[in-house]
């Protein structure tokens, strides 16, 4: 199975990387692709430009077998919508390869508000990354969808190309890209919040220094 993990990655940090590694290992993914978005739909636009974010991603991913960078959203005009990206990936890999979209628990809670959510499930499985013991969503429609689509064993994800929902317990680190940018804007060190290679790029390119601090707690791009 191929996994897709989308986001601004502005910058990528250990809070992204550790859960992704746990999913890669637990589900024995053939490949896990990080997909940086170009134009955010439901959140502020990235502060670092695409070139800088790609450089940071390449630096963060190169040491981990199974991690890969997919820049298709950066190369496509218009807003970055998950449905469009999944259609493009499906056209590339065919209809039979199992595909899994990694999303956080908060993103899953708003999944039915995404652009064409049920069509998304025709294209991919959902892999919901959450802390162990987190309560199931309260929304009635989302609970009904989960009851219908939930996979009870990881093997079920490899028995169909799409359509199932898997809840994956992961280590969720209390690190956010927003907090990292704010620290840098205040002149504080962000060492150990992200890979050394990413830290080096931020230092070399003076990224996020003196930038306007913006709130990025909106719902994830769909």
C-alpha cells in the first residue's frame, strides 16, 4: 500500500515525522509520500515559498527508507484539494493498488465538510492518526460512516484499493509549525523541534525571521 501525507509543512518537524514513521512501520507501507500543498483552502497560506519547503522536506526525508516527496500539488494551478490530488495519484498507480491517506484526528472530525468526502473514500482508505485512547467522534453522521467503513485489522486495507477507515494509534508530539514560526520570529531557538538538516536550512536562509505571526489553527486543507 502507498500512503499519502499532505500539509503545508511550513516547516516540517518531528510532530509530522514521528507519527508518519509509526504508520509506515505499523502498516508496512510500500511507500509514504509527503505532499506539500501550494494554495491552502481552509488555512492561512504558507509563509515559506515552495522552493524552501521542498528543500526542507528533502532534507528531512532523505535519511528514512520508505519516505518520499511528491510535489504534484506545487506543480498544479489552483487550490490544493485532496480529491484532485487523489485522482491524479490514481491515474498514475492504477485502480488496484491500495492507497491510504494519512490525516490527524482533528482533520477526521471535519472530514464530512471536505470537498467531495465520499468520493475521496472511493479513491483511498483513510488512515486516522490519533493518540491512544482518544474518544471516537461525536458527530452522528461521521460515527455512522466510521461504523460502516472501519477496518478492524490492518490486513483489510490491502484487500481493497480504497473505502476503509483505519484508526492508527501514534505518538503525537506537542509540536506545531505555528509555534516554531513564532519562536523564530521572536528570535528564539527551535533546535530539537525539527531535524538538524531542516534547522540548518532555516538558519542559512533566515526563514520566518521577522515574519508576521499568523494563526494556523484552521481546519486542514481538503
